[in-house]
C-alpha cells in the first residue's frame, strides 16, 4: 500500500496543478460535459485518472474522483464560494485568480486544497483540516484584511 500511496499522492498533486488551478489555459483540461450546467476537468497518467466536476460560480458544489485501474479509489466533495459582502464581478474574479494561485501550491503536506496559510498583497488564505487521505474534513477561507470574502468546506477519503 505504501507504493500506491506515493504513486497516488504524486499523481493527485500533478492532476490538481494541471486542471482547474492550471496557470495557463486550464480550458485544455476541460472535457465533454456529462452533466448539464457543469464544468468538468480530467487528467490521466499511467493507471490513474482524475475527474473534477462542479456547478456554479459565486457559490458552487463539486466532486473530485481519482480512479486507479478504472476503479474509483479516492474522492473529495466540496461546496462554497464568495460571501454575500462581495457583489462586484471584478472582485469575484480577483478572488478566484488568487484562489487558483493558492491551489497551485498544493503539496504532499496538504493534498486537499492549498497550504495551511498563504498571503499575497491584501489577500489571506487559510486552510484548516483534520484527518488524512483515508478520511478527512476541512475548511478554506480567503480574507481581505479581516473580512472573509470566500469560504469552502470539503471532505472525503479513500473509496472502499
């Protein structure tokens, strides 16, 4: 199981960095949409494949699934978005640009979303979670100063 865990973790980090959070042209990872009114990203490498499907913009829900040898192996569900205080589309866009930057910092220490803490300019990202890849739950927030402008809850683990 140790080898598959290392392979899985390396794959998951690569998949996350090359789909929604991709620095350049994340649309290249978009695939044929299976569910109406959703966006779907996919990434494949070796015996693993990754699918991220979500619906919504200012508030959204979604699920990431990793398959190993065509069997669902690991999943994370998430929901969240910008808070009601954020009303202008430019502000929403800026928040999501910052979020994508943070999500590219995903690491083996935190495979779920971004790092525990990151700041850039006025933006502050915080990610608190409990558990391990087998079973976890967490919340991430983005603040401007002391005002939370984005919140997301997530949970998941190995599929048995």
